[in-house]
C-alpha cells in the first residue's frame, strides 16, 4: 500500500496492489484518481524494473475509457518493507513508494474465496450500480450487474502459503466492457473480523476491472 506521486503535475495517487509469486503486478489506485495499473516486474537482487499499463477513465469498476498509457518503473526492493523508486512515461513521471503489508502472509484457499460477493456504488440519477459475483467451492465464478453485464470465469490458488489468487473472467452482454480479463485477487476483512472483503484487479489490453467487494 502506498502512492504514486507525479513530478509532472503534482498529482498524488494512493494505491493498493498485489505482486504475485510469478511477478505479475496489479495496482488499484484510489477510485477518485480514475486509474488502474497492471504489468510485469523484474528483479535482480534488490533492483526492480518493470512496465505498467495505466488505464485511465473510470465507469464503475471498469477502467480504460480515457485511454491506456505506459510507465516504466526503476527502483529498489526492500524485503518485507516495500518497493521504492521512480517511474516515467510519455505523459507523466514521478516517484512510487509502496509499503509491504503482512496481510499477504495469510494463507489462501478456495473455501475462503467461496461465497456471494457484491460491489455497489451510486450511479447517475441516484440509482445504485451493483455487481454480484457468486464463487463456488471449486473456484467457478458467475455473476451479473445492474447494467446487464454477465461474468463467468474462475479463481485459483497461486501459492497456498500466501494471500494471493489468480483470477480470470469473461464479460459479455456489456458493449464496450466485453472481453476476457485476467489478474489477481486477495481477501481481507473489515476491522480484522471475518473474511468479508474480496479485492479483484484484472485487465486486458484495453480495459481493466478493479473493485473491493463485500461478502453477503
């Protein structure tokens, strides 16, 4: 958890994300910033490099309606402390500071992920926009939202020792949001209670889906 701070326009973007054991990276940036980042990182000792796609423009949990840019990361890794360094791109540059969270050390299992998960927020005209995903005990995902989109896919374990999951789903009946998405997920809780929050961060070449969903 940390931030990307622009030295181009002074923008400060709070972020939370996950880097999996195979170095896939997905970052959910504060919704008010209207962006999401995903890509691949490489390490050599304590040296970190990588490229992230930045999906701009947000509609509910979907990002990318303002285009997709690319930034390069160059920094250092401090084990169980964080990632720190600089980023640069065609239209932006700055610093990143991402602090390690011990939540990652919680074990993962399909039983933890199973359940009915809901994302909701206010929409135009005072209506409520809702995404509902049902995950069964085998990791199969099926869902719908109030915009008529249909979601199908699956969630699987990466390494049972750690709180990270691989997720894929296909979105249909959704016009500009249709397509195959892949990414990462983790489970947390409100106030340290039961497992009741599921954060999903997925993307493809033109769109991203990122949301924290509550269990019901």
